[in-house]
C-alpha cells in the first residue's frame, strides 16, 4: 500500500514538473525563433509536441519554423495540423495559403470549383461549432412551426411556414458538416506528400518503368488516403487528389495530417 502511494505521489510530482517546464521551454523556443536560431527553436517545439500536450498554436509555430528553414512540405503539414485542431485559426490558414503559393503548389488543379468552395467553407468551423449551429437551427425550426400552428395572423403563419423550411435545411446541412469535420479529425485520412517529387504507381509496387508511373506530385501536395496494403514489407497507400486522380504511394513518402 505504501509503495502504491509513493508511486502515485512520484507520478504526480513528475506531471506537475512537466507542466511547469512546458511554458518555460516554449518561451525559450520563441526567443530562439526571434533570434533566428531556427534549428534550436524547432527542436524545442518538436520536443513539446512529443509530450502529447499539443495545440493549434504549437503546430502553427512549428510550421513557421519549418518555413524559415525552407522546408515547405513540413510547414504545410503543420499548418494543416493546426487547422485540424482549430479550423478557425486564421493565421495558420493565411500562412498555409501563402506557403502553397510560394511553393507553386496547385493541389486543386482540375477539381470542381464548386466543391473546392464548399470544402473551404465547411473547413472554417469545427465539428462542435457546426453542431451548435444545427442545434440553434433546430430550435428555430420548432419556434417557426409553433408560430405557424398557433398564430392567427396570416403574415406570421407564412413566416412560420417558410422559416421552418429554411431552418430545417440549415439544420440538416449543419449536421452533415459536423459529421464531415468530425470524421476528418477522427480518421486522419488526409496526408501531405513529403518526397520531391513523388512518383506515384499504378499498383502497390515500385514502378519498373514509366508505364507504371501514374503521375508525379510535388512535396507539400495534400492527398486523401482511401486504402492501405502491405506488399513485400512495404506499406502502400491508395490516395486520391482533389481532382479525383488516384494512384499508389509508399507510406514513407507521405505524412498523415
């Protein structure tokens, strides 16, 4: 019993020590970054990330540091991770667009413009935020239905009728958006290409010649993983781009967001 109490107290003290050391380490990393000691800052930020105590701001700072080190692919990866935790992080979104532009990464080439706009709009809010919108819309729908049923004035009954329809549409759309963002955050199916360039294969094996190369993607390109297989000890991902092109790429050539 005494041994268990001692072990518990030891773990508690260690946890408190880690929590107290984290702000100091991040402050030192910020100082190193401001002094252009980018490698030192990056090591400190990554060490913090390995503890599991991560945040959108931490990933944003890591992305900034990688950009200063001229590693656009990793910068894009960590800006995406920041937005996965906080879709409303405007600084991460701005820097992500900036780095993609500077790196000439046009990941949406050939994709449907309408679907791109929808995805961008949905991604600006978290699943919780969409769920709140759905709840509010549902309550408004109930209020509109009540107005239609119980009010005598024709004008208010019309407002209630059409208001209920609009609120229903918003509720359903918000629920779909909430599910989409929850699924994306939970399943981690999106990844960033790290090889420059990466030659994607028509099948889960190393291409023997150009006829087996589906296409090439530059480092920093975002893809969606749709399948995974292991061939001869090598893990392969079947991926899809925003323009619906599909191919196979080795796991070592991508980093999952």
